[in-house]
C-alpha cells in the first residue's frame, strides 16, 4: 500500500488589516443586474430598536431616518415579518421586534415615505417560525384544518388590507417562514397546502399585483429543496416565487445554490429568490448576548470577517442569484444593532421594548427555546451598521454593485494555516500564507514562524498546537494537528473523487451520499449523509476494503450522529477475509451528539483481506444521520 499524508491548508481568518473611515475604499465589482433586481433588507426589529433609544447615522455620521439611509445606499425593497399575537395574556411582548400587524403598518408607512415596496412575511405563528419551530398561533390551537385555513385566510386578508390602506406598495407576500415540511402546527403536505392556499387566495384578492412566495431553507440539501418544490406542484398551489434562505455559514456553496435554484426555475416555471442572507463584519459581540457567529464554531467563513469581507459576501451572493435569473436577495436584519452599553441596561430595554430576540415573557409561548435562552440580538455583528448605529461602508455595496468601485488594492485580512502531521513524521511549516485582498483575490506572501520543539510536539500525542508567525507585518498562526497514521483512504469524506467507500442500500433508503455541510461534519467540510421519510426504510452498509495492511494489531473507530431513528440496529464491524470477526454497537440520538464506537485488538496476519464498515438499520419515520471520521490505527 502506498499512501501519503497530505498537507492541508484551511482558511482561518485573522483580524482585519484594512481600516475604514469617511472614505471607505470599498472594493466592489460591477454586476450586470436588471433594473428591477431586488436588493432588499429586512429591518423588522427597527421600531423596537428606536424605542430603545437607537439612532441611525449615514457613513458620514449624519443622523437620518434609517429607511432614507437604506435607500441612499441602493436598497430598493423592505421585508417585514408579521406574527399573529406576540404578547402574553398581560400584554407583555415576546420580543423580537414586537412584530404584530400594528408594527408592520408603521414600518409600511416608513417604507412608503421613501418609495420602498414591501415583502410582507407572514410567519402564521405568534413568534419565530423556522424549520425547528412552526407553532400555531394561540388563537388557532386545536382548530380543525378547515377552520384553521379560514382563520389564516381572514388574518391574511385583514392584515394586507391594513397595510394597503397606508398607501404602501405590497410587492410580494410570503406564505409562511422557512416551512420545511411544517407550518403553523401542521406536519402533512396536504394540510400545509390548505393553509398556503388560503393565504394565496387572500393575497390575490387584496393585492392582485403582488407576487406570492413560498419560503424554505437548507438549500445545501438539494434533494429536500426539490421535494418541497415538487409537493407544491403536486397540490397545484397558486404561487409565483420559490424563495430560500441562504446563510453561507451553514447552507453550502454558491454553486450548489445556483444549481438548486436553476433546477426549480426550469422544472416548475417559478421565479426564485434568496429571502434571507447575511454575513458578519466582526467577531465582536457588542450587546452582551452571544452571537451565532463568533470565534471558532463548526461553520464556514468563506470571506474575511471584515467590513470588506461582508461586502464581498453580499456581492457574491447577488451575483449567484442574478446568474440564474433570480429576482434578487434580501439581507436579514441589517440594522439589528446593540441598544446600549451595559448588560443591565440592555436587558431592561429587551424586556421593556422587545428589542432582543426574545424576552422572558416569551416563555409562556415557547418555553423550550425562548423561555430558556431569551436575551439580545445574536446577529449584531452581522448588521450593516456599527454598534452606535452608524452605517458601515459595506452598506454601500447595494448601490455600488450596479456601478462598480475599484478602490486601491489592499490587504483585507490574513489567512492562517492548518496542517496535519503524522506523529511519526516531520513537521514542515508552510513557507507562505495567503493575504486576502479587498478585491477577493489572494496573494501568497512569505511567513516567518517562531521556533518549534518538534520532539515535544510529537511526544504530546494527538493534539493541536498553535504556532505564531509574522507575514506582511501582521501576526498569523499555523494550527498544527498531530495525528496518528490512518490506514483508511478519505477518512472524513472530503475527496469527492475518491471511491474507496462503498455504500450498499439494503432497504429503500432515500438519501445516501456525501454531503458538504461543515456544521454537520465532525471534521472538515463533508460527511456521509443518510435520510428516509418512510418508516423502516433505512438499511444500508458503508464500508472500505483496505489493501496490503501490514501484520499487526489495529483499532477501528467511526463517528455517527443523527435522530428520529426509532428502534435501531447500528454497529461498526471488521471483516477478515470476508468473515465478520469484530463488531461494536452504536446508536443515533439527537443532533450533534456524536457516538464514536471503538473496536480494539483487531489482529491482522500477513496477506489478510481487511474490510471495515458500519451497518445501519432504523425503524423510525424520518430517520437521518451523519457518518464521519473513520479511523484505522495500529496499536
């Protein structure tokens, strides 16, 4: 067997180098965008922020109406969410912007004053709706589906009429929020269709010129997105736009996004839209309530976490949507900044004005999530305004994408390095690191590393060491992971061309494939994914035959996580010359709870044919899981 241990360079973004001031120097490539291409913004929390004392300023520091600032910077559409009744029985707000119809009407007036049309985003819930939470409004609890559909129709009709009465232009209406197979307490597609159909009917009556959108998320799961589109087609829902959320930290590559949107557009004749996106400009948490994107984290950061990187992210996502003929994009909560300078002061405002993501009063409706984790904004570092409400230069990207702006080439951030070294190998640090430029390009520059103690690093066993260096006047780091030699090929499924792993579908498992999703991977960007909607349909093996394994004793391990498995029969195994000699039971339980069964004492003789693998059988409906980090080490 001949095998090399690869040197891996993986981006880890350092602190920004390029500063900004009154003249931003923002580098923006010109995009060929249709005149009516949507460059929208969701600022649903804005009224609660202003009630908390937040003021907004343009890039020059001049205080202005935030809607005017957005328009000046090229934003041409406003998205506003609507909850049915986001208050407890005593009238206390659940938080999140207090987004009932009264709030939506006030936002509509402000948008109308600037000539900005609206995307009205009905959640059909009393609080946040997303794939994990699709609770029916309190007033609809226990209703039969026909009665719930009628209530939804009346609520949509009345809400849109109130907005229309302001004179605001209703350009689009969204039937639910991230409705991945669930909506307003319903879990079957027939009932979801009945609710969406009622909403669509109301839209056509009140705002016949508005586009009707259905909204989903997780485009990295392309098969699921196609399933959603096929269900709407099967039930003949009257709608115009297939919309998705796309957050680059979790939702895969832009190439995959383009493929998903173009497939749905071509297959079903629907317009396509990115209804939510955002990107961080700093790792700082400014409101004393943790951010979803911060230091570390098992998620992707494809652009530098800088002001320029934020602009580059918006530009790249816009380009991708435009290239498939999409309608446009909406940046999510681009003005959700900190409301104060202390935790105590902030908490009082979150509770009084609803300017945090959830108040303690939300426990009455959502005890498992908001009732436990209530607090401030988790996305203040993804806003397009700084903590004091001043517009960042990155906000200009909405305007500059149409004209371009070739600022002088400058370093925006430094890319750190990661290398993986066998405990018995030689540690060779890279000679260069990448400087990430403001135009999105990379330039290799020489690096000088601090001295290292190779003997100590090897003696420390499996461990990651941080080595500091200097490049281009900036401090950079190399993360050196010392690892045991792994006799398996493609151990974490990163190489798409490698065919070492063989899956055998023994049942009718719907999805068996390598998935690129860092947040679902234990190591790297990819893992092996399985899923089936039907009960008792998941049954398969995934295995690799190892050639020319030297005689000796070995240890085999493999990581699994998943859920909804019901009664399961899962175990790892080792075959010697085709006979199963060793097994170790495993299980899947909940998301991100990895089980790593270990088989030790595997005795291999010279010439033995060795196969390692995992057998998975699940009786539960909707069983799913991830497999990663298979290791075969000598003992």
